[in-house]
C-alpha cells in the first residue's frame, strides 16, 4: 500500500505559541497539534481530520507563520474513525 503523507498548513497568520506534538508522535483525528496566536491576538488551534504518525515538525515556538506555512507532515494511517 502506498503511503499517504499530508502536509498540514497553518490555519491563520500569526505566531506559534505552543507545539503539542513531536516527530514520531501518533495523532488522532481533530487532535490539537499546535496553538497559534493570530494577528488579532486570538489563540487558534491547528488540527486536522486525519490520524497517523507525525513525520516532521517544521516550525518552532515563536516562529511567524501564514496560511502557506507547513506546520508538520503526517503519514495518514488510512483508518476510518469517528461516530454516527
């Protein structure tokens, strides 16, 4: 089976406040990955609708990001989870 690697982009322009994951972490669907303080001073969560293993974390605390910034890369485990 071919691996599906997803690049996770910043949901807003701002500054990385907290990184909640590291390389080799396993993440679940909609788990908080990072916290970003947007340009209006509001904290926003970066999350994604896939689960899998974190391959890389591409930002650090204090780094300025925008919606074109890759925050991390996740290898999708292709498991369908959720509830009805």
